[in-house]
């Protein structure tokens, strides 16, 4: 079992492109404690795994899971505040994902800049 591709942005946070339910056990084995899904359900069409399905697999793997869908073209201050709160409260290391990883990266950068 190999972990899906991810990009560390700090010692306690990384981002990844779209993940699947079967990736959750590998993320837990890689040492992650929490996963944040920033992708709205079916944004990519019917082939995109549903957030609930990913969440069930994450919890079964022992991960904390949060679905925070965010429109990447229109990130709001409330999105950033919620993301920052999750960074402060979820056990780390945390991995956040979206379609490409760019939206989760931007949320992280904005949340860190608020501190």
C-alpha cells in the first residue's frame, strides 16, 4: 500500500489532488491524523467519489475527517476562518485535498496569513 501523492507545506500540513476512499488507509499509514476535503460533491461529475463515502473510509482508517466544500474561484473570508479553525483543532499532521491541491493550498496560505 503506497500513499497517494501529496505536497508538504509545513511539518504538520500537506495538500493533495483528488483522493479516493481507498487512499485513506494509506494516508493513515503515512502518519496523517486528519483529512480535510475542500471539494464540493460531484464538482467533477458523477465519477468523483462522494464526500460521505470518503469520510466513511477515513473514519474506518482511524482518521479525523472534515468536508469543507469551497468554491475555488470564490474563496470567502468565512471559508478561510473555518479552515483556520480546523487547523487549530484537528490533530495533525493534516492533509487537505481538492481537485488539484491548489484550492487547499490557497486556503492554507490565507489561514496562515491571518495569524
